[in-house]
C-alpha cells in the first residue's frame, strides 16, 4: 500500500535537493511531485514543457518528464488560481494541470488540495501546503510503499523542510484560515518579503 509523504520548503533549492535525494534513494520520479512558486520568475521556462497543454492533450506531466533525466528535467510552467505562476512536475502537478486545462475556475488549487487529501494528507495540512506555495514556497510530495515511509520522511526533513504545524500557526495568527483560490496571487515583492520572514528559522 502506498503512503504519501510531503514537505514544504521556503526555497526551490532545498526542494530540488530533497527531490534528488528521494530519487537517489530509489523512489521513482513517477511517484514524486514538486510545485514551486515562480512569482519572481526565477525559472524562465527553458527546456520545460507546457504543463497545462500537455495535460490537456492527455500527455500529463509524468509523460512529459520521460524516463531518463529524473523529475526535475521535466519542470513545466503553469498558473494556479490564488497561487499565481508555479514551476511544477510530477503526479500532483498533473492533477492541477488537468484542472487548468479543463478550465475549471479554482480547479487547479482544488486539484492540489484534493489530490493531497485523496492521497491521505489531512485537509488541514493540505491547505497549509497550498498557502505555503502561494507565499513563495515549494512543495515536494512522494508516494512510497508503506515500508519506506520513514525513510522518505527522513530525507524530506534533512533538506530544510518547514515545520508545517508552526508555519500553519503563524499563518493563522495573522488571520488566515484556509487556502482561498479566489485570493490574489502574491507579487514578486510580496514573495520576497514573505520568504525573508522565515530565513532565520
């Protein structure tokens, strides 16, 4: 039976290190997903697929990645309502891309939250993950066999994963209650300010 392990990161660099470590541990890239905020346009889209187009054509992100270069070689650009521009790859991103390609208003965000909850992530956590990406973070999610769950969790934690409970509490202390796909996406300046709040943690 597959288990889902997830972690939020304040930087794409930390998230990409976690993805590489998961792959090095033998977890297939088809079972790993990354969704990272791109409001500051750090990823220009070179060598990336058009994620929403591929999903709309039935290719999906997993197919766009191919079998040779690993998950991170198949990064694609897309926009998620309430989050804004993201760089994404993997099974969870394909769920969101399918919602975007299907033109469901707010569907991509619902796709991420729905995809996480269907995979066993508590809904409260799924909302914090989505909000974390909205505020400039990166989400890494892996589906692993039950016996490898603790190994995968350990890998994710070693790469500067955010303490999700503490981050959710910080969001709620400022009046936030749940991810809202109708909320305006953060600007690049707002993302920089948000990231700077947690640099010392």
